[in-house]
């Protein structure tokens, strides 16, 4: 407990800061980033906030989100004279919407204005050592919890699922750049887990003061790669990931000269001062340690438990259910051969809770699937109920339908090297198709 308390006592201090005078540009830059990171860390749709990590935190977060949701469209309409979808707030899956850029612009403008006023009113203060410690605390944990969220979504491979039948049978040229990236990541569960472990490791190092500098460097390297992927594959999280990279750079900045001395200039570097900030009273240190364990532990527990449960639901279907990809060999409707019909089924993918169908004309249908393993039936919403049987491991027959339309379908199992090829230590020739 003493060691934990030392690591955590950490945060931050009531001890008096030394009177070392920071250069003017450093003081101005600090004022800007102090306001910027504080505003950016406030709750907002699509971003991680430490307020969410507090039990019941969504209640105080709601008014802040509502305020942004009122201000940003107003600015879009009255300042930029925008209209239509660009000023509408709805879930899009994109973090690079017009309103997101307007919000970030407002944060930057407010930070410049606040830094200017602050510089006038507080121009005689020599440094902000104690406040810098508090700001680092906010940025460290905001970045760490964000990395936990993205990292564990890959450690339990949920963010990138294996390419489904629709992807596997689609022309590669029809993929979007983002679709290529998602399929590339999903094709290798091992690499997805590795990428997630790197993100989670950066977050884990950030939550301890003694390893925060190392965590900032690891996080910067990981996030630099993520930012590059987002920009190069047109993933609409460019704005958010760039801000996360900026956080990592801010946390690493105080150690740049020490690292340059060791790695570039080949000369000794002084040890980092980890003695301050700290709490001087023992009971305060104990209270901080308890709160730290509860705060971080609750978030990690929720991330790991939630990720494991979703992983089990997605990848471990009950025994006896249909699963896998199939190509239709014959398709009879009310006893008539419909092989030449462009609307008949071409490929079928069976999942634990869904069935995806791609037709001959390349249109796709999706159904929630209700399996009855005792009767060997599957109900596909409006498509009806089908009985299945498997004459062998490679073939499947479906019979059933709805509304007087009786279908008899024979299918053949499909395999794809992209998702079935195993790892090989020894290869005499490359398997590059």
C-alpha cells in the first residue's frame, strides 16, 4: 500500500512551487493549453470524459452536452450560414462532422481569448508548476481512459470483426478506403489484439506518475500510427485522434530535453523530479489512494467485463446452431427451378443471431435469426421458417418459406483463404494471391 500511495500521492500538490521563472512564451502557451484541454475534457458526444467514469456521471454531463448541442448549430447557422444536414445533430458514426469542427474551433477561440486575458491579469506570476501538475493529471487520465476504451475493444476483438460474407464476395475495387482498413484489421484477430494491447499498455502506464513519461511516449507512438491510418484511409475520427495525439505530445514535452541528452547528445541527464506535487498529510494520501483504486478499478473492471461479455456473445454461439458461409447450388420456388432468376439467393451467411443473404443481382438482405435446435428450424423474420439438414460437412439443405411460397435450397460450404489460412513458420514459397 505504501508503494501505491507513493505512486498516487502523486496527484497533485499543495506544496509550494519553486520560484523558477518560466519564459514568457512558455507561460502563454501553458495558459492556452490549460484552457484548451479543460474545455476539451468536458463531456461531449463521441468523446471520453472523466465525468463519465464517476457513478452517476451522465447526469451532470447532460447539461454540458445540451449546451454544446445548442451553441454549435447556432454558430453554424448565424456565423457560417450553413443549413441542412450539416447543422443537424444525429448519430452518424463520424467524429468529423461540420458541427464537430465548429465545436473544436470554438474551443480553440475560447482558449486564445482566455489565455490573452489571463496573461494580462496574471502577468507577474513566475510559473504555474502546481497548476501544471493538476493539468497533467486531467490530461493523463482523460487520455488513459480513452485508450482503455479503444484498446479493450480490440483486445476483445469487437471493433474489427472478421470480414463477413458480403465483404468476402464483394469486388475489392468497390471497397472504400475505410472498408479496406476495417477488413485488413478484421482479417487477423491476432494483430487486432496486439494493436489493442499496445493502446491499453499506453493507458496503463499513464495512470502511474512514475511511468507517466514512458506512457506518454508509448501513447504518442501508438496514436501517431492511428492518426496516419485515419488520414490515409479516410476514417472520420481524424479530429478526435489528432487531439489525443496532442495530449500525448503535451505529456511527453517536459522530458524532451532529458531524452535528447541521453539518446542524441550522448550526455547525462538529470533525474525527473517526482517529489512534488504531493499531499503532505498522511490521511489525505490514504484517502487519495483509496479513491484512485476505486476510480481506476471501476473503469477497468467495466471495460474488461463488458468486453468479455460482448466477445462471448459475438464469437461463441451455442452448439447446434448453423454457422458459416454457403453458396447456393440449386434454388427451387414452389417446385420450379429459379437458377436464372436474378433475385434468387446466391450466398448465405449464418451467424448466431442473424442470417445475411446476397442475391444474384448483388443486393443484400439481413434477417434476425431465431434457431430451434431441437426441430432443426430457423425463422428469418418475413422470409419465413426453414427446416435444415446437413447430408455431409460440405452441404446444407433448407426447405420452407412463407405466404404460400415454398423454397427448397441446396447450399455448398465456402472457404476463403483470407480468413482460413493458418500461420506458418516455414514457407518454401510465398502464398500471395
